[in-house]
């Protein structure tokens, strides 16, 4: 490749669209390849290591291992990025030598017409629009800020996986935007979103190690691939806005090993077992709609050691999911929802000891909350309370609760240490909360199974703390009991407290913790 003539390099530049780029955009593309190629090389090395034992035992050549689809895909992509890299280098060199005299330079916008485009055209106007996604995502040399405008009411049926080569950055996405009747360079007057479909085959848009990509007003649908119509692995900062995900056999999207991806006002419906499979990745959902549809999707989001944030989303409000709206099934699942409406709710698996699902303004009710964990639930109750407060904390344990896995109003719940009192050094205080039984306990919890615990400053200058626990017990089904601790802080500062419940007897048995702390 190094021995190509300048004429051949010119043809490569034209094919990659580099000949029309401003020099600073060529340089930014080179920066991207300099960062991304080593990441892909590491990915290839890890993929090959997975098969190293097979290679050794079977005594097969590396070339055979490299034909495995997972590895072959990385190699193809890596070779393409290296080709783009040297094409950019030669473009800069040719311009500096005066061999390439570029006069028709282009900045950021490209056009796709999925019905009547031509990949042999320039992509620089609606009359020169490209036909396929891959002409923009794979062939073209791109840099942050570039975007493709896609004609409304058009559709592409893919017959191979489609990848994305370049990255945007935190200041400028690389974008693909479906037209509507407002953004309408073709003057179609259509609000029908363009469609990216696998047409019931095992293909997908495969985003792997791709950063700061933006997709708007695109329908992704109908893939039989186990990882969905979009696979979103190892990515950072990707954003989907007003997109739709339908009719996929197993799931619509798989996310794994990535930084935050955001989904705003997207629709998920009628996918197989679940709409999204999220593993060791972080996703944020703003005003999304999830419905089971005619196919009866089991779970809205299937969460495995991942993190989810949701704001004003609707789950199963038209057609409910049969298993759970958010289904945690391994460990370290972290879910925070605000003002979301759920039909079948959140659940954690039997082994999810360190998982937590928190709902603020639960089910769209202002001020309501619910925390779900493997050891139980904690929710706000405005009926069972005493004194002048408007709520209590309803604590309902599961069979998994115990002395080493307690249900607690602490930093593992929505309320981080609900007892938070500023105290004065050397002044003895008594802190009291009122607790009442819930359900028909046959044997009430002993002091070590239900207690108030407070951490207070125990040194005149150092920020060290001692904890103290109450010794009271419940003795009546409908009376409030005082659970108190008395102590003298050695330093002026905040004392933090919580209530812990570590025993299960029967379903529905638990306790209410009144929503105030008395100080005497």
C-alpha cells in the first residue's frame, strides 16, 4: 500500500470522501484513528486469547482462529480503519506537496435516501444522496460534528452487520438524523421515520467501542440476532433520541461494558424476551415508553451488573410485561427511577445481594418512593403514621433477610441515613424513633433483629465515629414503640442514624418507622 502512485492515493481519497474535507477535519480524523486503532488491537488480542487453548489443543493455525466470525469482524474493521488512517496521512502529504489542489471543500452534512440514493454519488446534496447506512458509517472518513440527514419514509433492509468507524467527542457528536416535515430538505412533507431493519434475519447495527454517536428519529426493527437490532458494546456517550425499537426476536438492544448511553423519548415494543439486555453498562432513559406489545415481552429491561436511571418513563401502561418492568438477575444492579409509571414493577434475583432498585415519585405520584432489594422493600406510607408527620417508612422483608443481610433505611436505600441531626459537643442527647409492627407476627423481632442505630463523633478533633444501638422491642401489633439511644458526642457535628430489620417470619410481616426523630 505504501507504493501506490499519487493517482491511486487520489482515488482512495475520493472514495473515502477525504478529498473534500477541510484540512483540520482530516487532522481530527487522524487523531481519532490514533486513539481507536490501539483500542481495536487490544480488543483483537483479547478475542484471540479466548480461543488460545482451543488453538493449542487442536494444533490449528492462527489463520483458522481468525476466521471465527467474532475475530474476523474485528480484523475487517481494524484493516478498514488503518486504510482510512493512511489515506488521511497521504491526503495531508499530497496537499503539502502541492500534488492535491482541493478547491471544493465540504464541512459536515451528508445525505442518505434509503429508497433512491446511489452510493457512487458524493452524498453532499439531496440529488447526490447515498443509498445505504454503511456508506456513511463505514466508507466515509468522518470527524466530530459530521452528520447524515436521512430521507423520511424510506427504509433499508440490511443483509450484513453494519458498523460505525469514527468517534464523536464530548463537544460534538457524529449524528444520523431522520427527517420530518420540519427538517425536510426533500420537501416530502412526511413525518414517517426512516427504518433500519434486518427483515427477520440475524443482522444488526454493531456499535463496538464507539464514542459520542447520536441517532435521532430512526426506527430499528426486526432482527433475529440474540444481541438485537442494535448492539451497543464498550461505548461511551452514545445518544438515541425519538428512536423506536420493535419486533426483535430476543431483544432489541444489548449493552455491555460501556459508559453512559442515553435514550430520550424512545419507544420499545413487541420485542422477544426483553427490550434491552444491559450488562456492566450504564444507561439513562428520559420519557421512554416500554410496552410488551402483541408478542408479550417478558421484561422491559433485563439488568445484569449494570446501572439504569429513568425519568418520567412509562412501563407496560398499554400492554404489561409478564415478568418485570425492570428485571435484575445477577448482582450489583443499580436502578434509580423518578416519576416513572410501572405495571409489573422492579425485581431482583435470588443472588442479587448487593442490588437495589429505587423509585422516587413512584408510579408518577409526587413524593412517593419504593426501594426494592433482594432482602425486601421499603416504601413511603402516608396512612400508617403518628404525630405531626405525613408519612412513615414501610419495611417489608423477604426470606433472604438476615443478621448479615439486613433491610435498612441507609445508603443502600432511597433515603440515605434518614436520621441526620446536628449536635453539640459534650451535650448528652437521646434520639428516639417510633416503630410499629406490620402484619401478624407470631414472635416479634428481638433487639438484635430490629433496632435503631446511630453513628456519632467520638473524638474531640478526629472524624471518627462510634455506633450505638437501641435495645427496645415490639410487643403489640398496633401500638407505636419508642426505640431510643442516649449518647454524648465528643465533637460538634452531625449524627447519622438508620433503622435495620433482619428477620423474616411470614409474607406481609414487617414494620413501620415513623417519619420523624425526637431529640431530648
